[in-house]
C-alpha cells in the first residue's frame, strides 16, 4: 500500500528540526515511516531465516547433484540419486519409513479419537486422568526411550518379567528382527498419542450440543452416533491430525538412537536416521543430500496440500 | 435387562480409560521403582521388601557418573537464552507484519511460511556445514542459531497484534512515541497470553531437543541434559546399570513434569496452538 519509503523519508524522520512535521501529519507520516522501520524490525529474523532455513534448502539441493573428487566438488547430475536408490539397504529403509507413516496415521486417528472420546465423557477429576497423556507429550523423547529400553531389557525388563510370570517363552524384543520395529513404534505411540488426542478433544468439545442431544432422543446406538454424527463433524481435525502425524513420523530419530541405532541389521533404520548415518557416520554427503531433498519434497508437498485445504475451508465453509 | 445395558454403557468407557491410563502409568512407576529400589531386589523380592529397601544410592551414582549439574546449567543457558532472543525477534517481526506497510510484505510473509513447511531437523546436514564454516560448532550460539527466527512465534504474535485496536496505536503515535515505544508500551502489555503460550512451547521443545545438540556439541561445557542422558544410556546398556539410568531419567524429566503439573491448562492450549511443533 502507498508508495515505498525513500531515503528522504528516513532522513526526514531522523532530522531534528522535522519532529514538528512528523507530529502534525501523524497518520500520513506513520505510514511513510513504517516502511523503513519495518525492515529494521524484520532484519534479525530475516537474517537467521535466510542463513538457517532458506540457504540450507538451496545448498542441499545443490550438493545433491555434486560429489567430492579429490579436493574439488564436481557436478555429477543424478548420480547421487542413483546411488541412493541402488543402496542395498534403501528398500528396508523406505519400508520402515512407510510403516511408521501409515501405522502412525492409523493409530493417530483411531487411537487419538478413541482416547479423546474417553477423556470427554465428563468424568470428575478429569485433569487427573489427563495428566499421564499430557506428561508423555512434554517428556523428552530421549528419556521416554530410556524408560522403554529398561522395559524391553531381556534380563531385567518388565515385559519379560510378565512373560516369565505367565510361564511364556521370553522375547528378545529390540534385538529380534521381527519385533524391533513394532516395539519401537509402540514407544513413539506412547509418547505422541496424547498429543493427537488433544486436537480431537478440542474438536469434540466444540461439537454442537443440540445435534448430539437430538441424536440421543432418536435412540441411535453409540456406534451410529460415532459413525454418522461425530466422525463427519470432526473430519477437519482428522485431516489435520493425519498431516501432523505424517510430518512427525518422518522426523522420528531420537528413540531410534537410544533404543536400536537402526539395528538389528537395519530393521529399524528409517528416513532421518538414514540421513544421519550417510552424512555423519559414512560421510556420503551426496547420498545424504539426495535423501534430504526427497524428504524436503515430501514435506513441502504435504504442507502445500494442507494450505490448499485450509484455504478452501475458509472460502467455502 | 435394560438396566444392565445402561450400566454396561456407562461402565465400559470408564474401564477403557482406566486401562489406557494404566498403560501410560506403569512405565513411569516402573522407572521410579528402578531408581529407588536396588535392581536385584526389584527382580527377586516382593513389593513388601521393595518398600523396606528404598534408597537414593542410584541418584548419587548417576550424579557422579555424569556431570548433571553442569548439563542442567547448559540446558538452562540454551533454552532460556534462546527464548529471550526469540521473544525479541518474534515481537519485532510479528509487529512489522501486523501493523506496518512496506514493499515486499507478501514475499517476506512467504519466506516465513517456508520455515513452517520445513522442520529444522530435516536440514541438519546443510546447517551443520554452515555452522562449521562459521566456526560455531560446540557453542551456544550454534545450538540456538537455527531457531532464532521462529515462523511459528512470528505468526502467533502477528495474529495477536492484529487484534489490538488501531486507536491505541494512533493515540500513542500522535503523542510522538516511536514505533519501538509503541510496541513496548502499548502492544506487548496486552499480548502477554500469546507470549506465554510461545514460551511454554519453545521451552518444552528445546528442553527436549536431542539430534541437533548431539551433532554439534562435543564438550561437557555445552552439552545439554538430553545428550548427557543418552550418553549415560549408551554406557548403562553395556554395564547394565539400570538403577543409574532410571535415576538419570528422573533427574532430566522432573522440571518438565513439574512445569506441566503447574500450567496444565495453558500447556494444553499452547501445544494445540503450535500445530506442527
């Protein structure tokens, strides 16, 4: 709006004898002055935004097309991507990632909604019931992982104690190829389910009371109420929870570090952990960059879809 | 029959919630027990014996094995130092975007939006390279750098500032107050709630942060609690010092648990507002 601020405007507001001028044309000069001041206000954020969010995006795309040869970086077109997709373990990594993403969405939506319904039944002292689910949201993933490492421990862990008590054969949990990934996923779910439930809880509390009351009078079953009234009404929340659970699942790494470091035999190696391993353990910067670019593409697509969806809702609701 | 059905309908949800709660509570209790009861007794004796053998030995050991006091200090400097800087950057940027007109506003808005789409954890590789070039590895400014500009905080403040009546601003401006004075004396006092909401999210998020500090810190003087705990965990696994590990875990999480117990309500709403953390 209005003309852009010029050098002259800045000088004018700074010049001593001009204070009077500024005062008498308050509104107009406010608009003019704000231009230069706005850039000053934005500068600290913009500098760090540029160096630590925008530049890294450009630089990682750039380095995904290059590789080190001797002392120089040379352009290698798509070779890094070729190497990435011919890495013998990449299929395992993608499979594990896909498991986390799909199971993550499923449990976030169904488990989150179920937990929210249970927390929303108007019990007294609901704060007391809510606390454990809130607590895990706030706990560091590293501590959560330490807790579960202890639970899964073959010799002194709670789970094997229970199995032994029931006279069942003991399990290796995190050291077995089949159970390691699901065991890891349980830890992720234990930490995050309360977070997803929070959004459903807010949605449930915003439901129109009269609709629910009318439904009750009509004598429909609990299932019908859930399926035909609640589920459609909370669908925006379902969309939102799905999106953030995909974004969250793609970034899971802390508990992988503590519990399995990607093992046994890459059974729990996934998206971000793979980037870490390639970049910081094997120093395959090209491959790590290529994987980062793929993750970036997925995340940005998801985010854009989310914005488009929100935009639509704002316009047509 | 009908009475039974109604009972069933009322009792089942409570039972289900209790079952859910149990799954969430048991690991926490097991950790507490592991820290306060010697491991051998925890495994071989009955709960009655446990109560008699409660002790703090594991905490003393954990405290000695890892410099937790130093880690606490490091986490404090990182988390609250960063928060102080963020409060300045998000207030200034949010104010400019909410109340000022300037060329390129839409473009700048979009630049902030990019940060919401791309979580910092995805950019560890290029950001590590930048930090190495700046010689900021193993420094506090290195720990903080990727988070100093916060799109989430900026948008939160922009939204809050937009709701402040125009008259307040104009009155202050016509009294000759500078923009900075207007922001400080008129806008910030009435936007304490969003500032607090942002603070809760920022403190929790960075208190818990692991990957970035793991990559860029290498000395005891900078390393935060989470990385210290992970190191202890790695060594415990080999030596199976489970009681020390449990004690260490409790040392790390206590402040956060206390924080949410105190501000449970605000915590909930703040985290909902954060959407994508």
